[in-house]
C-alpha cells in the first residue's frame, strides 16, 4: 500500500511539474516571443485609429492678372463599417445604406464579412451631407464616417482635357490632376485614440497619437480663362462647321514659354468622367499626340539654312515641281510656280522642292544632300528647336521622334521629307515652343502650364524662367518673321483679321498614318503662327491649330488657318495690341 501511494504521489508530482513547465513556456511565449503580436491585438481592442484626410489642393487659372478657381473642393463623407461589430446586424446595415446612399456605395458588403479579422471596410464614398446625416441618425453601431472632398468645377467643362480628374480613390488621373497628383494630394495624417467598450473615444491617455495632415498645394496655372474660353468656343464652332470631331488649339506667350490655352474637341465633363466611353478623350492631345505636321516644318528647315548663312529669302533655285532623292520623286502640291524662283516664293507656295533645296544648301551643295547637311538639320531640329524630345512641361507629354543622321533609316529621302514635316513626328506643343523660338528673337523657352501657388489666400507667382538656350540668332529670327508675314499675306483674307499689325504663319497639310502606312483618304490640317504689333517689336503670342477626322481630307489653309484667324483677332483685342503714333 505504501508503495502504491508513493507511486501515485510521484506521478502527480510529474504531472504538476509538466503542467507548470507548460504554463511557464506559454507565458514565456506570450510575454517574450509573441509579445509585440499580442500587444497589437490588445491595442486593437481598446484603441481607435482614424485617418486625417489631407485637403486636396485646388486649381486656379488666371483671369488677366488675378487667379480664379477652376477646380474646387466640396465636403463629402466616406462611410466605413467595422465588420466585427456590424456582423450581427448586417442586413439592417445594408438596408439603411442602400436606402440612404445607394448610388454612392463602392464596396461589396459580402466581401467585408468573409474575413473574421477585418475591422475597417469602406462601403461608400463621396456621400453628400444630407445622406450622410440620415445614415448617422439611424444610430448603427460599428458604422463610422470620414470626411473628405469631392472635386467641383465652377467653370463647367472648360479645360477638362488639360485638367484631368480625380478618381473614386482620390487619385488624380490624366492632365494636371494626374501629373501633379503628389503636390495636390498632400499627406494624410493619423488620429489614434483610446476607446471604451462602446467604441467611444476617450481624450485622456498616453496612447493618444495625432499626426496632422499636410494639405495639398493650391496650384495656379498659367492658363488665361478668357483666352481658354475663346479658344474652346472657336474650336467648337469650326469643327461643327467642318463636320469633324477632332481639333486642338494651343496658345503660348513666346516671351517666356507660358501656355495661355490648351483646347481640344471632343471635350468631356470631369465631374462625370465615368460616363466617358472613349478613354482617348482623357488624353491632352496638344502634348500627347505626336504626328507628322507637314509643311509648318518648312519654317524650321529654312531658319536653319539662313542661320548657318547658307541662304537668304532671295536665294534662288530652279523649280520644276519635282526633285529626285534616292530615286524617289518629291513633288510639289502647288503646281506651276516653275523656273528660277526665290526661297521666299517657295515658302509662300509651300513648295517641297524649296525646303529640300534648303537641306542641300545646309550641306554646302546646290545639287546633293550631304551627310553634313543632314547633321546640321538634325542639330537644329533636335538640339535647337527641341523637336523629338521631352520639353519638360509639367503634364504628360510625348517626346515625338526625330531620326538621327547616323541611324540606318536616316536616308537622304527621309531627311528631305523632314524638311516638310514628314518622316518624323512631334506634338502641337513642340510646334508652339519651336515657333516661339523662331519668332521671339531666337531664344528657346521651355513651355510651362504652372504660374505659381495660392498660399493662405495670397497668390505667390513663380519667377519667369530664363531662356533655356539660343536656337537661332536675332537677325535670323527677324528674317523668319518677315518671311512668315509674307507667306500669310498670300491669303487674301488675312488682313481682314490682322488689324494692320504684324501677323505671320505657315500652313501644314499632312497625310495621316494608319497601321504604320500613309492613307490616301485622310489628311491632318495645321497652322502655326504669331502676332506682333510691328516688324520691330517682339511677338505677343504664338498659336498652333490642328484639325483632323478619320477618313476625311483636311487642309491647312482651308480648315486650320480660319481657327487661327479668329483667335488671333481676339488676342489682338484682348491684349490691347495697337500701333503707337
């Protein structure tokens, strides 16, 4: 009997030791090995963490010298649920949410309850005050509200193609909203507070944490609301008249590179961006669509040859309406101006043989296209006029493409075509900036759409940037202004719009490319030009216009120039451009 009791006592002792060992091991695991994990779990039971949403910066445009808002914020709410608290009343929660804010629901409630650990689920976004208040008055446990903002547009659809929009997640998409999203969005803050068993925040305790939100910047664009509005109005009227859907206008100050207007059609309503069926509408065509601009580029080829001292407007060549390069015929669209003619006449009538001759002269020859000539043309196009590379503007852009002379595809024929804007592609923005350099005395300014910021209600303007580089000499620039004015005056109706001032420009009519090949039934019309008070004053503006439609032939003089004419006439009045006595 004694031995039995002793055995039982030993067994109990072993069991107790084993139990104590397990308890100690478990305590060690909880307090040491998994300490942080259990602290975090405990913390979720007695603390509440909320995001302090940063206020998204608003966007302004210029009204003369004063900034005015074009994108503002309206107070809205996101509705958030804690699935662990609302699980027992999920049917009632869903019913009230659908009744009070059905059109704003963005989350799948069934997904919210699939997890046994999820404590934060956004059910609805952009809920207006009235609906949010109705949900709040229902007194649902585990339903919370987070204030945020929704974009509103006091100018309606104006400049939507440039501005872009903010999606349901609060992220900027396309245009200014997308490119400058980080500056506009700011940085969210955090509010972490101790709560009681009823999820009521307590205000006392060392566990309270508040990291303030950093609101986004209020950005002021260089866009002038009056010029933008007029550009959109004229573009809409003309495209309707032409029975086409696509057009682009860009207006720039050639003295500093500021963009005053970027207009496109078709346009869209940024407040209802979800209703847009073709995402191509979201692209800022003036900066994103690289195309072959055609004869507007004759301006750059001739400017290069004049700047190198290889020709003047009076330099002559023998025009037969055709020239052969690499065995391929290059023909003039405008026929009959044959014989020994000047380069000014070649520009006037937009003769392809004339710009090809400028390339020959660049290479120190009157009869051959040389390697030196191609190298010089590339240097002016790429390095001086900044064609075929990013301009540095603050919104998304295409670099375009200029084939360098050492490339195996840089044939003589391609370079001849490049003198009249084919065999290369650039954007309307490239054209505007390069034309600015041609006519403003020869200095290239990088284009910009940002004028400054609004800080505490005050406009803080950026300092005007210095010219990036010199593209051509002042004398060449003056010569080119004269050539462009002469070319414009070839159109008999031009003076009707120019108010006796010094206005010049050049047309372009390019074959469109589809699936990598030129098509015969579609052309793109372009006009690029400037306006100055007189021959001896610097231009006040540069305008580029472009219209096109799939399967339709458009002409630079017939379709793009009239848009320039009307907008130029408006700018002459708006900028108060008059000759001094």
